[in-house]
């Protein structure tokens, strides 16, 4: 009896082999014999996700999307596809979207998106013509173009979308009238310009959106308000300072948080750069959002020391971002002691003594991010801090504190000198490259 690979391996062995093959090679393998084709067909039928940023879909030489391969795979798996990702961001779960700035700014490690060819609307139409079971949809204009008509057809065919993400699109907005909100849990509109978003989230099935982000987007804020209900757990209204209409965001928010029952379940709130977020706004947040875990009010210029002290009632607050605020360093001695992560980049008068006293007072603080280039004696800050820690009598700590330092402004030798500074066992130093590395994701 002749021994062949077909007699040695069983069906499960073939499945394990073929599912590890690049998609191009799997298409070749299924042409070998009926048994191999049967195994490949089974894998196509269990394929529930199309990830446009996956290396299989990117031509290695040009860096362009391999749309012909995408269409072949789509024809084989269309009735089983529930997740479609044509986003430049890493393929995170939609439940992570508001917890990590890397989600917005990072690029997939295997893809050079600077070389990536723009898509063509007919490629989106190929999705429209076959897919009707999409649950999670992520589209980015850097990969694929689409307009209101294409999205309208897509929303009509797929009535059970749980997560929708649109990145960097300019739309008229009538497509949203076709979107079903019965199952929608996450809505992300990042750097989008939408003239007239015709959301129809009200009606027989009011929205139960848990995560909502209109980060850096220009959109009619009144339309967004209908998604803010007691189901909401994550809310990001952060804006770009150059947006002409960002004044509206703060006005709408102030009215919302004045009704405590609406935001009673909110856990993550991001208001970076929102004009007119002030001390009274923080007071309303403290009264309305008793479940709040993470708060970002960076660069909200109307917040003072008193405003941050207003957050004292938030007993569950773990993460606070106060970058760029015009407050004194003494505020560190009055912050909620329950905070575990604090970022304070751009505060000009931070002294090593104040930081040492804060470490002594905030016993559960695990991560502190500073910009030492803003201090007068930044080259000696860490050495002074170690001395001050000893001076205030901190001998040990139950929680290790990681002190993060923005590396901008330091030479490689200066960075190395800082990181090599002898420190107590409970103090660990690290440096980070850019401000987009939101430090809260591992603490929520």
C-alpha cells in the first residue's frame, strides 16, 4: 500500500494545516484534490471576519490593498461574515475603543499605510451585494472610499450591527437614517465631517449604546444627544482645537450632566480640549457620574484648582488626565486619594517636594506621568525627588509607583542618566515618546 499524505493525516490535521496557510496558498491548496477542497471549504464557512489590514490582504511590494483576493474570499465566506475591518487602527475589540489612544493613532505593525492605495466605491458595493449578517463594521477612508448612498444600502441590508466605526469620512449624513439602533452598542465617528447626521435613534426601540465617541469630528451635537441614555458607559466628546463648532459640545454636555439619572452608569468620560468645560462642569460630573472610573479633562482651560477639588465625591475614580491645565502644583495634595493613574503633562510649577508629598498621601497611586521639561531643574528632578521621598519619611509602599516622563526635550544621554538614577524599590522610572499614549487602558 502506497503511503501518501492523505493516508497519514486525518481531516482534523488538514484543518490545522490549512488554517495556518496564507489565504493565497489556501486558494491553491483547494485545487489539489476533493479532500483538500472539502477541508478548505469548511474553513471558508467558519471564517467570520474580514480584516483589510491583515497582511494577507496587503501587497508586499506596493503596500496596496489586494482587493482581488478580498473579493474571492468574500464570495466564499459572505454568508458567514459578521466582522469587517477596513480601518487603519489595530483590530481591537470595539469594547476597548475609548480606553486607549493607541486605538485612534497607532497603525497596524505589518502594514505601511502611507503607501496604501485608496479604495474605490465599487469595492464597498461588493460588500453590499452579498453581506447581510454584519455585526461589527469598521471603515477608514485611508483604505476604502464610500459615500452616503453606499452606506445607506449597507445599513439597509444589515439590521443587527452592534459596533460601527467610521474614520475620516466626509458625509452628508442621510445614510444614518437607515441605520438600525436596536442592537447598536458602540458608535465611533473619528475625524469625520458630517453635514446633517439624520440619526433616528428614537422611536419604538430607543438606543442602548454603551460606547459613544465623536472624537475630533464635526457633527450636529443635538443629533448625538439622543444616544446618551442611562445605558451609556463610555463617552468621548474630545475635539480638535481647530474645529470651528466645538463650542457646542460643552453646552450640550452641561445640560446633560445636570440630569444625574442620565449618566448614572457612565464609567469613562473624555472631554479633552472642549471649550467651556469649567469648575461648575466638574461639580456636575461629580454629582451625576457616581460610577465614573476614568476622566480626561486635558487642556480645558477654564478649570481651576477648585474645579479639581470638586471631584472629591467620585470615590470610584481611578484615572485622571489633567494635562495642560492652568492649575497650581498644590492641587496634587488635594486630589482624590483613590486615584491610581494620573497624567499631568504641561504643568509648569511641579516640584519634587510636592510629588513626594503626593506619593505619601495617595497610597494606591500606581502610575504618574509628568513632563519634566516644564520644570526649572528638570535634569535634577528625579534625584531631588528621591531625596524628598526620604525626607518626608516614605520607607516603603504596598503599591509600586511607575513614574513616566515625556522624553521630548531630552538628549539620549540625559534620558539614560534619568533612568539610571538610584530609586527606592517602590519607585520605577520609564519614558514615553508621545502624548497619544493614553495610560489608562490597563487600569480600567
